[in-house]
């Protein structure tokens, strides 16, 4: 079988890259190893309204509820951040992903399910499709394979790829003070180097999860079990659990001859939150367009495909770099400094600034505002930063 563009992975990035490649006239196929799109679920399922817009979706049956802010919990502090309007959607990722793939197929993209890539070389994929060995020839291969990165490694090598931090999430029965808000939890004994979350879904249920990013190698399961056991709002046992990982930091290279990497495989994930839908959608559109143009022009050398790398880094590279610097700083904070920081953020002037300018997709907007604080406020903030080093 011969295609202009072959995309490995049927998640959001693969679907959007496939849609844009097909829209630009390329004969395109999405290759998904699992029997159904959206499975297994490996995501918290909270998507910013900007990310939904980037995915070019309207409200659909994947939408469970919307949220407008968060309660941030640490030690004896509880900080309410209210965006005062809809800021994010809680979604069923199975249905969300399937709608994106439907859009790709409407654009003319083919879809192969139960299709596992066994080997990859320049312009060729060896697959096992429903138990049968097959080969696909493609002018450009796009790896949207998530954190597995098997194909990405073969083209780019391990040294070019970001580290993965482990995460875990469970569906539980629980109660929320206000289901328009997610709950966030900070602390070395809760989620070292990162944070834990509790996200409202259907009435009486939620998703509870966390990541561990302190470099200790400790697994997140025991932290999740502790959180579920000790939190008074969690009233029932686990009904479902997923284990995964989040890439932290951008890949040094995302392009080779006849090859592009996109999404988690390329480290195009917000280091501040671990979310990758918005950033991945932005990059996937560029990847699909550039791949199609290169294939149709008959020039798929790395030099040609570098247009993709230049464009996505220009679009979101600075934001991801700022997010990575913030993650490195935050992951080193001890409980004492975290407590001081939350006290600082709870001051009325600062809280108002966060609610007005806070943006989970573009944290640099708020950081710029904080940098312009009066000298005494800025000094206090700087002191909290310095204590973390």
C-alpha cells in the first residue's frame, strides 16, 4: 500500500495532522494499534476552551461539564481561583478522540485499526494488521505515538527526547464543594515535584490523579492511595485506573528525512500542567500541512521538512521554554517555601491578578504581570523563588 503521508497514532495529534494532510491534498492514512479510537484512556480529560477551539470542535456528546476555576490546597491554605466564566471542559476522551478522527476521515483520511507498527525505515512501515503482516510505503511518516516513542527513537535517537514523569489517575465516587471548580493539591507528601488533582465528572464522581516529578524514581501509586484514603470528600472505592507518563521538555529535534514527530512524542506538552491538547493541536496542523506539501512536491528531505520545526517553535516554543523553566523551579520547592508562596498568592492584589490574567495555555502572560509588581511585592516573590535553589 502506498500513501503520501502515514501517521502513527490515532489520538488528537494524529487525527488533526491527518485532517490537515488530507485537506492539503495528500493521500493520508492514520495507523492505530488499538481496536478502538480513544482507548486506553491516558489523560485527565480536562481541556481548555482555547484547546477545544484549536481542535476545531463544537460542543458535542463528549462534553461532561465545564469548569471556571480551581481550589488550590496546600497545608492549611485553601486558595480559590475564580475565572468567572467557562475556562475548560471536562470531556470523555474516548468520544473526544473519536470525533477528531471522524473529522479527519471526513477530510479524506483513511484509518487502520488493530495495526501495530513492527518496524520502520525511511519511507516504509512494517505492520501487523489484525494478525496479518503488511507493508505501507509513505513519502512522509508522522509519529503521533505518544510517550511510547518507538518510531521516534529510531529516527531521532534517545538523546534528543525529553524525560518522562510517571502519573496515575483513578475514577472514584466523591463530593465537591463546587463542581464548577477542580481541586489541586500541593506538597512533598502528596505529589513530589508536581501536583495532584480532583476533577468533577458525573454527579457524585470524579477523577483523582497525580504525577511525581522530583527525580526520586518513586512510583505514584502509593501517593494516590494515600490521597484517596485521607481525603474526606472521597467516599468510595476506585472504579477505574490508568497509569501513564508525561514528557517534560521539548525534543531537541523533531524532524529527519521523511519523518516528523508531533505531540507527546516531540515533547510538545505544557510542563506546568502536563496538558498537551492545545500545544499538540497547534503543532499537528503545521505537521500535516508541511508533510502534505513536501510529499506532493516530491521533496521529503530533512531540509525541506525543517519548515515544520521552525514554524512550531516560533508558534509555541517560547511558551514551552518558559513553562519548562517554571517546572524546574517548582519541582524543587520544599513544603516551607510552597506554604510561603501560597500565602503570597493569596494576597488580594495578587489573587485578582491571577484571576484576570491566569492562562493555563500561556502562563507567560501572568508571569509578565507578576514581574511588574511594585518593588516590595516583587522582592517578596523573588525571595520565595531564591529559597527554592
